[in-house]
C-alpha cells in the first residue's frame, strides 16, 4: 500500500487507497482480563523479559541470503501433492518444513506462518487502508526424524491446522487485549525463538507471504518493475522466507530466503522448485 501510494504521488496522480494511521480499530476491550495465561495469544507470544538468554559462549547465528525463482508449475505440483483444500502457501510451507528436516536431521524443526489480521479484525474492509502491522505468527514444532517419515499432505494438514486456529477475529481481539496487558514491556513471537518440542532448542523458520504485493501498480513514472523482491537480513537465528508474485506475471513466484547455509544447500540440491532468477 505504501509503495503504491508513493508511486502515485511521484507520478502526480491520485492515491488509489489513502493510508489510514489511526489505531482506533485496534483499541483493547475495556473489560480485557488481567490474566491471559492459557490463551492462544499467550502460546504464540511472550514478553521479552521471559525469553531465555543464549549462553555467553554461544556463537552468533550464521545465515545467507538468496533470491529464487519458483515456476507456477512447481507451485501447482506442490499444491496437488499437499491434498485437497490446501492453499499454495500452506503447501509451500510444508515443503520448506520437509527441507528443514533434511538439512538438520538431529534437531526439532519449528515452522511458523505470518497471518494478516486486517480482514479478520474488520470483515467489512475498514482496516484495508490501515498503515501498520496487524499480524500473528502461529507455528508448529516436530522432530526432524518424524518429519522425514511424513507425507507432504500430512505436513500440510498440520500447517493448515495451526494457521486456521489463529486466522480468526476472536484470536486477533484476544491478541490486542494480550498486548495491552503486557504494556509497557515489549513482546516477541515465540515462532522466532526456536523453542523445541520438549527437547530443547529447534531450528526455526517463519514464512511471510508477500503474494498480495501489487507489483504491477508500483510505477514511479518510468514503467512497472521488471523484477521485485524483498530483503530482510535480520540478526536473529530464525530463518525468514517470503514468496512474492513475479513481476512478469504468469503465476511464477520470486522467493526471498534468509536462512542457515545448511538449508540453502539442501534447497539448491533439489532439481525442482528453487531455481536461480531469470534475468
């Protein structure tokens, strides 16, 4: 939305959707409970003061950045393999989860998906022009050994289960109240922390969809982009993956990856799905 508005302003044309900055639509419930333990929000987020500090001797995480081209045909194959009723993003996330299990065979693997709450908080579309994040990040943790024995459809079913649980208006209303109850302390999504399933730490990754980015509308006056991608080289230990629509259209994706070298090596050993961008 910001890029489209910026581009329209640069061309001297009217902004198609004027950004809205008022947080009134995210006001907490006046009767919000003081105790939020046991809620989904409490399971997905945690105050920073409760995050265990890494050992003083721990080496800083190592990550590399890559941009891949994923053909529409490969996306369709993944979706078909994931079973009926599964979205393209759920199917892609399940495939990525499987690759993590190959890259880190002796670890648990935590996979999260960013869920946009605008349409859930305001089904009437009132939040469509809101400028700011309205997000939650559900996730699942499974040991690599178990993941390697699962079919893609079973992984996609698990992804669908925890995404659907969080993709509700009730959860986002609860999350607004939860954040208010923690103020002024900052909080963090547990999906980024690599919390294992009762077995210590896990290799973590978060998938954030950029499929709604209107690449074809970002015209600053010299034509629409021939290529667009994302870049998020953050210092944390969790991987970050964002698929976006290719500027060339046709259903192809451009996928930004910030992840451990071990995962990137496994991705690039595959004969399909993750390919170098075509320039």
